[in-house]
C-alpha cells in the first residue's frame, strides 16, 4: 500500500517526476535504513525533517502565547 508522496508518484506516469516524488517520501529513506544501510542522504533527510517540525512547533507555540 502506498501513502503520501508514493501515492502521488503512482498517479504520475512520468519517469523523472515520479522518482523525485518518491525520493521526497519517508518510506524510500526508511527502507534502506531498515536494511541496515546507513547513508548520509538518509540521515540528512531525517535530521532535516526533525528540524523542520521543531521549527514549526516553536513558531506555533510562540503564536499561542501572544
């Protein structure tokens, strides 16, 4: 079953556009790490996600305080 970016990629039959959407999804990065392959691209991806969501959380909490 496909979720998120993988589902969008499945809708697109274009080669490069579909590959780009899949590479943005979390499943593609999780698959390689679940096999024990630690790639710096995957680590950077997950760290970036964490930082983005921390920034969103901080911004949201600051706007709620006012």
